[in-house]
C-alpha cells in the first residue's frame, strides 16, 4: 500500500512542496480528513519520502538502520527498507523483535532484555536466533541467557556490545544519556574478550549512540551557544574514542557492524570512519523537537487533529483530547504543539490534557464547536501508542490506512 519510490507522485524536492506553506498544507489535510472522526492522525506520503531521502543525503552514504520505536508502523518500516541505503532494523523490545523477525532477517535489539519468555522462544528457534542480535553491556546479560537455555542445547546467540557514547566533562559532568557502563577502549576490549570466551555466543557488533548530539537541538535559545560548544567537544572526543575502540577490537572479534548516530547527528556519523552504519528513525515522521536543529529541516510528515467541543471564554477554544505527552524531562517542549490554525497555544496552568486541551491565541476567537485543530507531537513514534491507524495522504487525498502497532494488537512498551 505504501510506496515511496520517486515515481509515485511529485518530486519531494520541489520548491512548491505543500508543507512549505502551512495554510496550504494543514488546510488540505483538514479537507482530506473532514469525513473522518477525531482524533484523526495522518502521514503525508510526499513529506515522508522527502524525509527519507534527506536522511540518506545527510548520512553521506553510510547505511542507515531504521529505529522502530520512532515509527511503530510496519507499513512505513517495510516501505523505507525498500529504498537503497536503508538496511536493517533497530528494535526496542525482544517481543517486538520476535514479531518483526517473521518478515525481516536483520534486527538488532537496541537495549538489553530480561524477557525470559521472549528468550525462551528465541533460544528454541535457530531461524529467529539467526535474525536477531541481542544487546549486552554486562556479563549478567549472558548469565541470564544461559539460565534460560544452556550452551550446547540452544543455537549460537548473536550479541552486540552497547558502549557509552556520552561526554564526560570535568566542569559539566556527564553529558548524554545513562546507558552502558562501558566507556573506554580498555573497558570494551576487556568485556569483548570475556564475551568471546563464553560458549554459545557470537559477538557481531558494537553500538554507540551519541544522544547529546543527535537528540539535542542547537538552533535557538539562550543556551544554544553552549550547546554548540559542548557538542563540538563531544564530536572531537567521540571520534577519537571510537577509533581507539575499533582498533582495540581488532583480533578480538570479526564484527559485522559498528553502529552510531541518530537523526540529529547523521552528518557527523557519516563522516566517522570507524563506523559502518548509522541508526535513524525519528526524522522520517519528524516530531517538532527536530525543528530546533541548524543542519536540517525535516518536513512535518505526521500530524493529528482534535475537534473543538467548547468555548469557555471568548479567547479560548477547547478540544477534546490532546494530552499526548512525549517521554523525557517534564518540560514544555514535550507537549504536543498546536500548529493549525496558527498562533494557538496551550494554557500554562492546564497545558495539554488527557481529556481536554484549552487553547488560547488570536485564532481561538474564530474557532467554533466542530472545527479542527492540528497538532504535531514532540517525538515521532509515541503517537502510535494512542491510535490504531494513520490515514495515508497523498496530494491532498486520503489514499489508504496504515495500522500502527496498537492497531495490530501490539503494545510492546
């Protein structure tokens, strides 16, 4: 159903792309979905294609593994993987990886797992074991696997080592997310030697996700100069440390991949000669957090709309629903952003609510009960946990439906 080949529809690089004119873009989505009940969520095919091609350009030719948690729509994952340059999936839970492995043969689990039921299934099936790579950063992960099924009575298990890609600053402390306990080349090499000595395991890859670069916008705000300075320092440090780790791994294991990246740092990832692949996913659907980057401007490929149901004051219009808050720190940036009509904002003391979201601003005075307001989520994959389908729009027309994980009866995390 979803075809992202260039022949389908107009060229996404056209200067008259609909999303460059908010009135035209969101207005056309309103018209296209007027017959559908709210909340209604859409994926615009031309915008999605534009984003996919832009990721490839920004990565500079390094293959891109698609992060499934940032999509959570199988039709989108399948369509993107037909585009040359995209290769393999990065899953977020073992149950999800097992499900996707029915149709895909190159799945890396991005996080360690303690799912005994899932491990039992994986360890009993040679085909699944050949398609899924588990993520580890501690020998207890190996102990858990062995406790489910001992070496010799199960297939050889593919594993990859997760390495902390954060910046350790003497003045600012730990900059980045808290992931692996492994940091230096000595840490990684020592752990890798212990892994390869364990029977029943095959070490096939390394992962180093630079969240402090990929997940932090640098375009605006009072702290933007500091962010740019810290990110520059982190890039320099990480490039050197990755090279040291790659060199230390020579002679320990024959690795299939060294993975890095994230949507926000693809230019850097593609230029790092130590890496063989990048991971990206959020940039396909493009949540509004990616509006804050200097190096790229993704198209708003997804949006969702709610109906106005009451007018508590002349300058306030309230929609039913809206509280699809993104994970992360409890900041305003994690709220959904009202984007059309323009110049709407949530109330500071109420914000976006589970059942209702009051909106204020110049446009609120003209909204009436039954009118629609379009929002963009802060992130990309998380809206799929609230809806059972996206409506696929192309050239201003609904051309299909794309079930989400939830729509297929799955809730992995």
